[in-house]
C-alpha cells in the first residue's frame, strides 16, 4: 500500500516520529496514520520506542521508529566474507560450543538428560531442535538452519554444526541427512549420536 510505504519512508528519514508528526508531514489524517502504524507494528516493520509528553499538556504521544528487522543488517555479508577465508569449521564448532555453554552438557547426567540440555541450548541459538530415539542410537534433529541465508554458498557450516554437537556430547556425531533449503527457507539437519 502506497500510504504505508510513505510512512516507512518518513520514519527512515526522520528516525522516529509520532502519528501526529507523520500525519502533518505526509498531509494525512492522524487516525489514518495510526491505522497504518498499527498494521506496520503488527507485521514487525515498525516499533514503539517511547512516549512524548508534549510539554506536559494533553494526551501523551507514542513515538515510533523502524524496527531492527526493517533496518536490516550486514551479517550475511560478514559471514560470507569470513567463510570465504580458509577457516576450520570444526574449530569454529568447538568455539561456539564453549562460548554457548554447550560443552558442559556431557558431564555426568545420563544421555537423555544431556540431550534435553543440549536441545534447550540449541533452541536458544534458533535451531528449533529436538532429539529422538533411534535404532542406531539417539538423534538430534535440527528443525531450522539459522545459517539458511548463506548455507548454499558455504556447506562447511554443516561440518561446523557436526563439530558443535560432537564437542558438546563428547561422542562421535554423523550427519545422516541434509535437506536443501525448502519453500520456507528452512534447512533441517538430522544427526546421529553414535
């Protein structure tokens, strides 16, 4: 919708504004702008950032800005540049395991408890993981690839994930299956803990 694009463009230019300020600048009604801000907030493109008291008189105004998601980032560019260098994915997997507190899950508890702790930590890292029993042993299933934006160009990230699991559980880990990025951009992985 053109009106929403204008609201987004205005927020991009001004960094933050109230519905009244946007309405005045775009020559729109304040209720119309509030409606568009509500829609843009619900889909994650705009966020409420503060309240302006307008000199202590009248009703306070909500101040809006573009959301971090709408502003974007350069993470995929950075990851692509870093992965283009000669790096060791196993070493990175071990480093991530240590930095995220995954290395300690293998100490003492029985395997089901270890796997539950591992899955909890992996889900904090956006993997949407779960574990399941299998004939050859337990499996950790990644329901989502948090590297889906760069995985096609850098399949070595799969080795990094295997090393992360290997280091976390202190057991050999084998990648059983890799599904290519699907219609929703998901990239699930199935690992066997042997």
